[in-house]
C-alpha cells in the first residue's frame, strides 16, 4: 500500500495574503512527484474540524478584520482540535496572522484583544503608530534536520505586531536580515513539537523546498512511520533561494 498525505487548509477564503496559498501547492506537488497520494481539504469558518482527520494543517495570514473572524471561529472548537492534533503528532504551519492566532492573544492597534489558541507559547501586541511596520525581505538561519541542506530560510515579512515568545516555545530561527518576531531580540517564528509559526510570506515554501520536505516527512511519520523522501531536482528552487539571499543582503 502506498503512502498518502492528508492536508487541511484552514480559512483559505479569509487568510491568504501574499500568496500564502502557494504553500499548499508546493506541498502537494513535492509529495505527488514522489508518488505520494495527497488529499487537501479546505475548512472554512463554521465547518467542523476533527483532530485526527489530517496529517498537516496550514493557516495563512490576513488583515485584522479577517483575523477577528478567524479568531472567533477558532474559539468555537477548532482551536481545541488543533491542540489535540499537534499533541498527537500532526504538523502545523501557521503564517503571519495565523501564527499570531496560535499564541495566547493578539492585541491589535485598535479594538479588543483577540483570543488565541494557546498552542504556541507567545503573545503579540501591535504598538500602533508608535512603531513602524516590519516590512521587507527577510533571511533566517535555522537548523536543517539533515546534513548538507541549506541553513537559511528566505521570505517576505509585513507585520505591525510584535511577538514575544514564552519559555514553552523556541524560535524557528535567528534573523540574519530583517525584523523577525519583534525587530529587537533577533528571533523569528516559533516551534512547539511539530507546530511551526512564522512571519515569512512570499509564499514561504517555493523558495525553501528543504523546509517543505521537512514538513512532509514529519507529516508522513504520523501514520506511516519513518518514510525517507526520494531526492528531487531542486535546481530552480535553489536558484530562486540564492537570488533572494543576494537581493536581501
């Protein structure tokens, strides 16, 4: 029996800034190129979410108005399902606004705090006009899971919120160029078990295929055990990554 991968795309209609949907396309293509069957379910606000139904969950970024709607829906039961899924070994990738909502709360520049899922030990506060937005290309150093893989991730950030990590989360990486979580402590993103949060848009995965493969391998492990991935020709993707590095630095 062949390998299969079940992916859940949360709020594709609400949270899809800066091409975040492209991350789903990369995961699907890179899995199918290896003969792995892939099923993608788009789960919108109001639809039920079962914790054990998927191997990998993705949630993208959106403006404050869309975040309000998503935050409200997450409190209706989806947040609990996500926490249960991650504790059981599922993979989560959350970008920008989705990343903020995986924390304890997000305090926008105006309006009431938005309650988070509490899956990642972090809080985010928008300082309003007192501080500029963190906008531009960003380079992050991370620790690849396999030797010989690039140790950098590249992307584009555009956020006003400042995120601070608590002791229960570790950063995805260290900022080499750009703002990262808050523009001060040099951290970018957050990791807990197989849950990954980041501010890297662009979308993230096309220019960082080794990170995409890392997520696929972790997601397959949930039901199939260790499943080494066949190598792919990543020449064009590596060239795009190097071009982004050169442009940013």
